[in-house]
C-alpha cells in the first residue's frame, strides 16, 4: 500500500511538468524554455504568462508583443527589440540584453534583478515599481522613462542617462554605482539610499535637487558625453 501511494504521488507531481515545444506557435502560456528563437519576427505576438526561461531571442523582433507575467529568467535578448511591448509583472531576472531596445515598453512591477543590460534603451519606458537590484546598466538610457518607485539598489549605473526621467516619490539608490551617471534636472530630494560619495561620482547640474544633507559637487556640471 505504501509503495502504491508513493507511485500515485510521483505521478501527480510529474504530470504537471510539460516539456517545451520549441516548434509551437506563439500564444499565451507558451512553453519555449531553453528554445532557440534567434532572428525571428515575433512582433505583436501574445506570449502572456509564457515560460521563456533561458530562451535565446538574440536579434529577434518582439516589438509590441504581450509579455505580461511571462517568465524570461536567464533569457538572451542581445540586440533584441521589445519596443512598445507590454511586459508588466514579467520576470527578466538574469537576462542578457546588451544593446536591447526596450523603448516605450510597459514593464511596471517587472523584475530585472541581476540582469546584463549594458547600453539598453529604456527611453520612454513605463517602469513604475520595477526592480533593477544588482543589474548591470552601464550606459543604459532612461530618458523620459517613468521611474516611480523603481529600485536600483546595488545596480551599476555607470554612464547611464537618467536625465529627463519622470517619477514621483522615492527611488532606491542604495549602494548603486553612479560613476558619471547623468542626473541633470532631476528632483532626487525623496531618493532613498543616496550618499554623498555617490553624488560626487554622478553628473548633475544646477537644476538637480538632492536629499537633505547632501551637497552639490564642485565639478558639476560634467562635460557632455559624446559616446
């Protein structure tokens, strides 16, 4: 009897594990885990709630796609375009998205924890409540992005552009690396975790507002970054 019960339990658990179908068409709750989806035209696809863990989307067109609540953990998105996609609550943890195009994306509440996002374009993105903890964001562009409640704790924002970002209330910069980060014109008076050492490394101007107790460095404004 004990052996029978164990067999039934094992059957119950394994029955919920579905193998990825890499040849299936895009659709809600698609399972493309570990699949090669490089160099494809998937613009406008509905992949809501899909399992895209460790999938390779290098140079793939996902413009305007629906990725709401999709799991893209460890996916490769190098030079992929997610411009205008809807990815609220999506999981981008540990993705590789060097030079990715995330402009105009809606990724509210999404997780980008520990992701490689160097030179990624987040211009005009809606990132309310997004989490970039420990993300690599060197030279990323957040111009006119909505960053209300966004977390950048322990993120590398060296030479990233936050100028023109839109937000209300606090942004978390706890232990973030802000070497030559562009913060011109930003009201950071409600920012949390911001220390004088970080401000001294960043690039602001006379319009930049800092939290109480922090002072404007003598080197501001910084020279224009031509790269």
